[in-house]
């Protein structure tokens, strides 16, 4: 074949209507009355969408395998099968009141990229791999992103299989119930590079009128469990100055967390997402409150500084209010830089397609963040309406989804070295 006769890839685009139709088709599995999805990992609904995904991949000529944690790998053969495959994908599980795009877009856009290559008769040098990772959301089993973390070596397979949900069901039992505990050992499927397309789950791209987010990395995360201990006393007879009110202490902690995060802005964020009053009663001054704290920033040093300032503030609050305040860090994930070469490939693809773009850091955790510890990884973001995600009203436009899929397609072609004579 002469070079002139090679397939022209610079004008290649995915079929946006077909991608959109696939998104709507899969939204039937776990559909909620409000238009969202309830497709908890390893639920019957998750089993249904997995079956659909397997059939769709096989219809596209992909070879589907499943590992011991249920992750699905769909391989498109390349000219040189000795090369590790260039991978893409995300997840098909959702929050209990999730939307149609979080994770789903990355998997279905990868499928559409494979279909478009088939339509164009293009054979890549390296094979391509499409992945549906098990339990990215973490809403049924903790931790979130467990399958990609196990692939990266953060957990053993047995550790994950033994995790239980709120009903006491183990991951192993849930996998068996839907028939998705595979034979492939976790990590046995080699990956040469990994690119994940995702909705932004934030408001930046929409606010700036840009189509593509070129993601340079994931920010660091520190999780804490805390408690405030005061003294339970009668709500009617205890004068305000004599109270040791644990809830008011927590209120001050929340305001301190906000103040400190703002001082390290614009990137630092701090969130108290859970709080529980011990033995609550309408006419009792709260004597104990337990709470969680989530701190994030793209820089490790900022995480250190925010934690140190928080601890100092808690000490002052406790002394002034005569409260015992405990704060224990239970988990920390350092900021994740993505591979500069892959980031450049994403940016180049967006530029070649004439799409507006900006570099950015992911505020949420993703499977690509785990994969980055083991293989070169990068991400592509597209806007979502009002930045809303993990919500039934989550929405993205057909045009933006297609644009993100086009960037994914051209990034894969670059990494897999495209068609050659």
C-alpha cells in the first residue's frame, strides 16, 4: 500500500449520533423516574449493563475478558500484538441517584472510537483496549476506585473480595451473584498507556465556554475522622456561658476549615460531609459530635499547610470552649501528575480538531489517577451543565460528548501509531 493510499485520519470523526444513541440505550439499565440512574456496582442492574457491554464489544469485533474483580477488558487487535495495548475506558456503575454521563461517557466513547476505526478500515500498530473498571463510585463498597487500585497494586485481590456492603454482602458474593467473577488474575492484562474521557463534574469549562479540558493530574486528598467531646446538660437550665456544647464546637471547626481553605485558594477545598450527634435529644445540649473532613489541593505542601493550620485552630477552639477535640487522618493520597507525553497528545488532538481547550487539574478521583502509578495516564474532560454531577439532573450536550470522543479517538491513534504502510 502506498503512503498516498493510506486511510486519512486527520478528518476522521466518531459518529456523534450513534454515541448519543448508545448513551440513551444504556440509560435504560437502572433508570430512575427523575431521569437519572441507580446502578450500584455489582447490582442486578450493573449485571445487565455489563451483559450489554460485552455483547456490543463482541459485535464490534473485540475480544472480551473479565478479571477476578469483574473488570471487563475488550481488546481490538493491532498489527503488532507484541506491543502493550493503548487503553481507554472508565466505569458503568453509578451513584444511587446518579446521572447518565459520569463514567458512562468514557466507556461508551471508547466503544464508539473502536466502531469508528472499524468503519474507516483502520488497523493500528499497537492493539487497543477498552476497560470497564469495577466499583469506581464506592457507593456500595469501599474504597472507591477499588478495581483500578488493585490493578495498580494498592490492594490485593483477596482484600477487595472480602470487602462488605452495608448489608454484609462481600464483593466476592456480589460478583458471583451476577456472574462476573472472572478467571483472569488482576493485573495480568498489560496496559501500555491509559486515557480516560469524563465529564468535568465541575463548572470551569462551561463557565469559560471551552469544550475540552486537558487534564494534567489529580489533586491530592486527605481524609480525617474527628470528634468533639463536651458535656451533656439540660437545654433549659444550663446558662449559655456554662455550656460545653460539642455541636457549637463543630460549627466553629467548619468555619475554620472554610477560612483556611479560602486562604490557600483558589485550589484548596475543605468539606465536612458527615456529622453525627451522639445520643441526640431535643432538650439536651450536645455532649459529643463525630464528623468527617475532606481536604484537597493539587500541591502536597498545601495539604500539609492546611492540616497544620486546622490542627492549630482546633486546639484554640477546644481550649476556649472547654472541649476535647480529636482529629485523626485516616487516608491520604498524594497529588497525581499525569504523563506529560500523554497530556501533550491530548492537547495536540484537541488543537488539530480546532476545539477550544484549557489545561486543568481534576478535583475528583478517577480510575486514571490510580493507573498513573503504574502506567502512563491522562484524562480528557468535557463540560457538564452547571458543573452538576452525582445527581439525577447531570447533563451534557451531544456536541460536547462527540467532541470529547473525537479527541479520545485521535489521542488513541497517536499513541497506537496509527495506520502505516
